[in-house]
C-alpha cells in the first residue's frame, strides 16, 4: 500500500494517538481491536446465512471416490454455511454436523418413530434431559437445533478436537467416541469400526458392525470417515464454480473479505511479512517418494530463481518430499499461525485454480521456473504479474489436506524436471 493512500485512510497523528493513548488506556492492542471487529462482522454474516437455507445446489455433484447421492449433495450445499457456523461456535471441524446428520438419517429432515431425532441423541432423550422429538417431518429451524445438539455431543465425547483439526486419526477416533462411547474409543481401533471406516477402500468394505439393539450386521452404507472426506471435497470443489448456491457464495466472499481486510490492516500498520528465516530439516532425510526429482540448472538469471519460503511466519516442515504418484512432488510447510500469509517465492505470472483433487492452487511461472502452492483458503491475487515477496494468499487446508499447510512444488523449465524445494529455501 502506497504511503499516500495510508495517509488518506489513517492520518499519522490519528494512528499514533490510537496506538499510544486510547488503546493502552483500554488495555488493548490495535491488532486485537481491528481483528476482533472483523471477526464479529464475519460471524454475524454467517448467522444471517440461516435465511438462505432454502437454497439448494441440485446441479452440483462431487466427481470423486466417495460419491454421495445427488439429492444428498444438494442438501450438503444447502446446509454447509449453517454447519460451518455451528462448528465454529462448538469448536469442531466444519463438516462434522453434516456427517453426523448423514449417518443418523441420510440427511432427511424427518424424526424417526422412536422419537430420538435426526441426530440420534439417545442419551439425552432416554435420560430425560431433552424431551422426546416428535416423529415426522421437521422444519429447518428444528434441523438447525438438532445439528447443534449433535455438535455439542460430539465435542463432549472428544474435547481435544477443534475447528482447525484435520488429523485423520484424531477425527476418526472422535467419530468412534460419538458413536460407541469414550470408553470404547480408548480401548478399540477406529479403523476396525464399520461406522467409521466402511467403504473407505477395498480393505474396509461391507464391514461387520455389532450394536446392542441391531445385533451383528454387515454394513453397506458409507462410514463416517469416508462421508467426512466426501462432504469436505464437495464443499471445497465449489469455490471456483461460476454458478453456485448463494449461501456458498456468501460464505466464500465473507472468508475472502476477512482475509483481505486482515492483510490490508496489517499492511497499514507497517507489518512486514517477508521472512528469510531458516526452516529446520531433519539431519537425515527419508525421501522414498523422491525418485522423480532431478538436479536443477545452475546457470540462468538469479533474479528469476525462487529463493523465499512461501510461508511467511514460523515456517515448519510437516512432511518431506512426496507427490511423485500424482506428478507434483514437493514439501508440506505449515506454521504456528494457521492463517499465515503466503508470499511469492519468485517473480512471475500468477494464476489461481482448483485442480482435479479439489485443491485450491496458486501457480507462478517465469522464463526458468514454475512453482505451485496448494491448499490456500484465500487468494489475495487472482491473475497477473507478481513480484518476489509479494503476498499472494492465506494458508489453509482446502482440498485433500489433513490440516492448514502449503504443498510447495518447483519445476525447472530449462532442464524440464521437478527439483527438491529444499535447495531453494533460505
């Protein structure tokens, strides 16, 4: 942001007075006030999305391994914003309320004859803590109420989970705890549970499930973990669609506005994002999936070479080279800040898109190199020329990801090979 524009938006005397007089007197920092206000606006917008619950996305479907029925896909898109808002309030992953609903009632807004409600809630009804749910069709307001109950019960049985949790083992065990109880979840393996894993792959198909009421049965329905992946991919795949439900459009826009505003305010406060700090690598690197990497060219123009870490804050290596199987070998880099700003490792032409695995992607190319940054939750730029060190996005976990991070890949155009990103990091 230019100095003249900063001066117009916030005169120097006003910035100094706020920073040194008013906010200290209130016991607050500038960043706390600003980002708190943005979060309040953001959460308010999500609450308003309840009014758009009647909207459906009938023409959208997930083209992937864990396909949901078309009518279920439309219901997922209808309730995705509400599920996200409930998940934020409860501090659980955003897909969980929808997965619980899918497992309990196939996303039908109808209470069963045994009067426990679409989300199950056997313990609440049988203990008398909650009155019996009236059998038959229910309204959107009642669906939301029961999604909240399911989310609260899930959090109660798995308190260590958060909104940002994406570790598959943690989420699988949480689904197991919700369904079988915390005692069983501590003793048994969720990978052996039909409720959690059925139809995940060939080794987890038509699994046997034992229930105190149903007895022992062979399960054909999709387990909670495959349902989690299918719902996650279905929602993520909508971000780049030209036509999509209004509810998803508003959710996406609100996230991007929040990220853009946070970045703009940080820039206004003269916060620098570029980092040259080193990232720790293990002394002995184990890279069994590095067969597709070759040596980079040594000559060429130094100004074109990618030589910055794309993650600007407290960069952490979470997985060494992998990805040869899908022709995009690279490193996974995360941060202590799960919404860290991403920067361009080099100058070049930037494009953004969602790939066939539903990964949001930033691609930068110049005359000698191509780099890819996967999974950002927001793009700060969409297309055009970008300079080295310029902010390009916000780190996220969109697509096939187990937590907020960046999958960082480098291609050498002169030698026509993929190369080890470690050789290009400060």
